[in-house]
């Protein structure tokens, strides 16, 4: 799977079902393993609450990568 394919999927929290946004970047360690993913929050929440525009999620928090969504346990 390519990063471009991951970036088209919505990231959803398994705790509350919120759509967190989409992947904008990944962090890769020296062994070539993804350690963190950077998610841009949905624009509606940024305008409404004026909070930080990104989440940093560890790769271990990813529960499942499906056809349309990526489920994370935050």
C-alpha cells in the first residue's frame, strides 16, 4: 500500500466514532518502519473550536486499515 492510498481514507476513532480527518504525513524510523502518523483535523472542528489543526498518532494506535477508513484507538 502506498502513502497516497492512505491519504484518501478517513481516520475514525473507535472510542467515540468521530471522524478525525485524513493523514497528511508519516514518520519513519531508521529501519524503515512507520512510527507515527500525522492527521489533519477536519476543517469544521478547526473553525468551530479554533484548536490545533493536527493529531499525532502512533502507529500502534491503528486498529484496522479498511477499504474506506482507518480505525484508531485513541
